[in-house]
């Protein structure tokens, strides 16, 4: 079964994104600017987005951050860089999370992960490897994914140098970063170079077809269906709208999900990605992949931006709880 228009009663009127919002979030959504990525200056939009996200997350002097280029002959043309985050004064090999930033495949930077790892490195005892990949439309599929794959190879190859336990390297990301993480899990499984311990998929962008009821909702202030079309058209290039899109480009199209690493999928009920994410989590479970799914009533895309609100804090608590369990199955860790 797929979640499509046939699952909706004939003649039924679907609620729009505004109607599905938790009433307490409605005033906050009014602060979100209306932005049509197809018409704005994309360079400026990229700068504004990074500035916004980094301004919302605190930094920490307790976490050392280093930058590295990760060219790899096994990934021709890759131009990825990574920021490695590690708590100061912590010895011994630690699990690692290769994290991929969001931004609809067209905006964003790995600098946006600094705040995440300022907290995660200490609280969860993890080494963070944040990927800066080439962006669409200048660099369509497969360039961004190959950059992420090069970063995963680099983390594995340089594990000893950075105190990483090779057997506990996971991948994750939010929105487009979640889509890239899901695709990277498929690619890593198929190529067989690096074992991936887990995949963290927060409101992942998985399906270019936009055929589900939630993907067709009006009134989505954060990542509207128009923005979604622009993101997918930019990322897929000439593949957009065809039947030739592979699962490594749009993971919802992957026919065989067997053998993928354990997964966590979280999504808000007022998010255009709701239906594709629920269906993907269902298919992972049906394929024998241990998968934990969280669906948050009334929550829109990008709720984490509303730092300090009950909705953002609940979302983060659940992510932290799952990450703690998969990073340290032997028991709680942290510094």
C-alpha cells in the first residue's frame, strides 16, 4: 500500500498546513518570511539561511572543531569538506555521526551543525563529522551524494587519527540532509566499502514525485510545495519528472530496503513530508530494518528552529534518547 489520493475518501476536503498546526505554534509561524526560492537571489538566500540557523544555536568552547578537505580517488570529482567536532579532553575511540545539513538540496552549510555538536559531543559522547557538500542547481545529483559518500569514506579511513570507533559510525541529517542520509545508507549498502551503524532521518526529503496528500497541502509556511518542487527540480536536473530517478536520488523510489542500518524517522503532522516519511519508515520495518518512527501532531517542518519551545524540546529529547541508545548500547555515555 502507498499513501496516495486513493487513501482519501472520495470528495473529502484535505486540511491545509495552517489548519493542522498546533494553536500554540500559529503565532510563531507568522514570523516565518514568505520566500519563493525560484525567484530570489539564491546566493543571498543561502547566506541568510546559514546566518539564521547559526544564530539560533549556542556554541561551546568545550568542543574542538577542525576542518578537513576529503578528496578521494574512489569518488572522482568530489569536493567535500568536513568539520570534525570532538569534546576536549576526552580520550579513547568514540562512536561517530556523519551529519548532513538540510536546505532543500539548494541552500545550507555544515557550519549549521556547530550548535548541534556543541551539545551532542558532550552529552552523548560522540565525534561529529559535518559534511559540506556541493549544492544544486549548480551541482545536481549525484554530486551532493558523492560528496557525502566521500566524507563517510574519509571518516572511516581517518578513524584512528580522530579517535573514532570504526564499528560505530552512523549517518544522519534533517530535511534534505535526511534525504541524503537515507540515500547514503542505500549507496553504502550497495557499494560495501563502509559499514554504517545507524541512520538518523529527521523530517527527511525523500520523494520527488509529490503524489501524497501531505505533499500537496497548501498553507505550508516552512518549505511549501512550491519550494519542494524547486528543490527537487534543482537537485534532479534532467531526471526531474521522469521514471528514471533511482533510489539513491529519491530514497522513496528504492525498491529494496533490505540490509539497511537501523533507522530513526521523525516527522511533524503539519509537514509536507509527513506521508512519504511515514511510508518509508513502514517499508523499512517491513523489510526487516529496525526502525523507530515519531509523528508529532500539530508540528510543521523545521520546528527545531523554534528553540526553547515545548515542541522543539520534545523533538530533541526523543532524538537524543534514540541516539544515546544506538551510540552506546552498553549504557549511557557522555562527558
